[in-house]
C-alpha cells in the first residue's frame, strides 16, 4: 500500500513540475559502507535502472550525499558530467540533459534517499520553480518516505 502511495507522489511531481523522469533512491548502510539503489522510478524508458547499485560517492546520488545539498544542472553538456557520463549511469541510460537532485533527510539529519527529477532536454529552472519543487519535496514527499520507513521497520 505504501509503495503505491510513494509512486503516486512521484507521478504527481512528474506531472506537476513537467519532468520526464522522477526517481528515488534507497540508501542502505552495510557495515559502514553505503550502497545506493534506485527504489522508485516514474517515466523511465526501460528497466535497466533497477540494476544500478552505486557505492558511496558515485553518480548523482553520491555527489548529493557528499555535499548534502541540492544539485541543479540545467544543461549537462556544459558540465564535467558530459565528459564522464559512464560515472552517472542513470543520466546516460535515460539520456537526461538536465536535472535536479535533492537529498531527503530523516529527523536525525541523515540522508535516507536521493530524489532525481530530470528532463531529456535542456531546461532552465527559475527561482519560483525551484522553490515550489523544494517545498513539495520537503513536505509531501519527505513525509511519505518517513511514513513508509516507519511501516517497514
């Protein structure tokens, strides 16, 4: 039941904020080593995302976890990411050109997931759009994820 609700929230984000793909990771701590896997994905062109498992510090989730900050890329071709796409498998597989990635925090100030929202075209995000997306992530999505974690513990 919770899975359906989380996917419903992600689908709502995809449609409301005009993204091609919205994906959410699960962060697992295995003996001091964090492993990140994509848990939900709405808008994917294939199922290859299910096989991606990233160790600490790799890919978009790793960059967001290291900094603890949102990552906004309006045109991948204008960044160092473009020269090393093999290090960013979800971007490469989904042919994303722009994205926003947010850390999702629990109440203990630990990152419990990374939200990636991307487009297959370049996209400029203005301040009002960014604030609306951030507000939705911090309220609706974060609360849903915390509910899901409580049910699964």
